[in-house]
C-alpha cells in the first residue's frame, strides 16, 4: 500500500474516509505507484516560462478542472526546443 500523502488533491481522495458513505480507503491505494509527473494548471499557457512543476504523485492521480499531470515534459516547455523568433518579421496587428 502506498502513502496517502500522495492522494491530496486527487478527485478520488474523497474515498479515503473523507465521505459520509463509510468508505475508508480508495480502491486505487493498494496498487498505486509513486511516479514523477509534470503538472500544469488549466489556466496556464504551456509555453509560459515555469508553466510546469515537477511533482511526485500516484500514477492514478486525477484532478478534474484544477490541473493536469503529464508523464513527460512537453517539447514546447523545454528551453531551446523552439527556433528563435526572427525580429525582422512583421507581426500581425
């Protein structure tokens, strides 16, 4: 069984005794693996500097409407992955 501290913020954390239904443990907890993910809030542009945060969480962690966890850091977030902008290119109004 994995540590419940990685359940904080997960939609299914409701089932870890935080409900009036009498359910004491989330059904994912026995098989949950701790993994590294790259987290971004839904309100954040993925190309913004520092948009992704490296976190340790369960592989089954979900947080609908709050943030998303990516398995790999997207290419758009890696410094130097985009070609430099040509300063002589005219921008559209």
